[in-house]
C-alpha cells in the first residue's frame, strides 16, 4: 500500500476570530472553527 502525505495548514484569522484550515493537497478544503479542538474535529 502506498503512503500519501497531506499537508493541512491552520492559521488564526484575527479579524474573523476563527481558526482557518486549508490545503493545497486537497482541492476545495476550507474549514474554520472558533477553537483548535473544534477545527480538528471538523477536519
């Protein structure tokens, strides 16, 4: 089985007051949440 690495970046958006996750490896991925823990669950 081939291993695939995916990079997801999480950044704090000060203006919106949320964490935002995105990835160049997954087209269309755009997730946001008020806490890092909630962001992890949504991913």
